[in-house]
């Protein structure tokens, strides 16, 4: 059974622009939300990177105050894990892992470390920081770590065939290095400056918009979406026939079926934001 879900990244969420975000910092969150790409755009970025890949899971997450989409894909031979910046659409992390269920080709001849490094450098640049011959479930493999001025790479190669079993590329968080050299009484100030630098300066008029979003949320409670409107929203993300439809605590719970595929969605009764999405393939 295949299952993929979209869920809010944090508890206590506020729907802004169709994306579920935390209420604990509405002005700063709203500034980011105005620039965020949509779920569909994040999926498009991922599928353009992984040709022929099928998205199995996607969710919005936050790391060090920066929002990104975690996207998992499969293409029948490999599994992929991508992080897409929720504002710029840039891929900030890429991981590719082989299906290790198939057995390794039997051979007494293993690749040398030099040969393994040469293969790794076809996909990654920079300096080799570590290389180790390891064994996993009877399979001989090279674990290689490389770094350049911008990215860190972690690679697993089949030690017999040279096949890439796992490939991970992640951008450095270089700003953290600056904080370490500061005196202790300056660390907090420097950290705040670094965090602020990741966001564009917003004019006061935008802050008013953030306040208006909260007011709009309160005013929206006066008008609940109709059943037809909610089903129309659901059908933008799922296909088939509606088999169950309930309203519970201002949330519409919808179940749909399309052949062997089943969907379950939770939709905010006032904003129309998708609070959770689950798909089961029998």
C-alpha cells in the first residue's frame, strides 16, 4: 500500500494564502507567506528535478526559521528526498537512494578508493573529506563525504559495480560559523541579525496586511463554506466520488474513492485551507 500525506508543520495553525502556518508569530509568518510558492509549485519543482518520479509524500516544514517543503518521490528504482525552499523554490537538499533489495553482484574484485572517488566526482564537486569501505546486509559499499564552498555531499557507492546507492546534497548553513566566533554577550545579537537577513525588509504597509489577515480570519467565521464549495476544493487535489462528508468542530472531513485509490481530506470550514491530506493506493 502506498500512502502520502500533507499535514501542517506545527500545532496551532493559521491558514494564510492556503498554507497552514503557526499563529505564534503572525506578522513575521505573514511576511513569508506572501512570498511562498504553492504546494503544486513545490511538486512541480521536485518532478522537474526527478524526471518520471511520483510524489509519495509532501509537507511544509520549518527549520531555523526558514520554511521549506519536504518532498519524497519514487521512480521504481530509486527513492528521492528533496527540500524545496518555500519562498524561492530553490532545491536546498537532494537525496537519492537506491532500492537495496536486489542482491549485489558476486565478485572478488572491489573498486579501489581512487576509482570510487573518480565515480563520485561525476556527480559531486569539491574535496573528499572521508571515504570508508563498509558492509551493509552483506553488500560492500563505499561511504564518501565531500564538500565544496557551498554544498556537502554524502554518497554511498556499490563497491563492486560503482552504482550510486545513495546520494545526498545539502547546502551549508554558513551563517552559523559567524556566530561561533562572537563573545558570549554578542551571540544573541548576532543570531538575531542572521535570522533577520534571511527575510526581505517589509514596509509598514505589509505589517498592516498581516493584522488584516487576522481580522479576516475572524470575520470569515461569520460565513461558512457550503458543501459544494468544499467539494470543489477537495477535487482540486483528489479525484473520484465523495463517499463520506462530515462537519466536525469547524472542519469538513471528506472521503473520496477513485477505483482502488482512497482519499481522506480535512478542510477548514471557513478558510478552505487543507489541514490534512491522505491518499491510499491499494
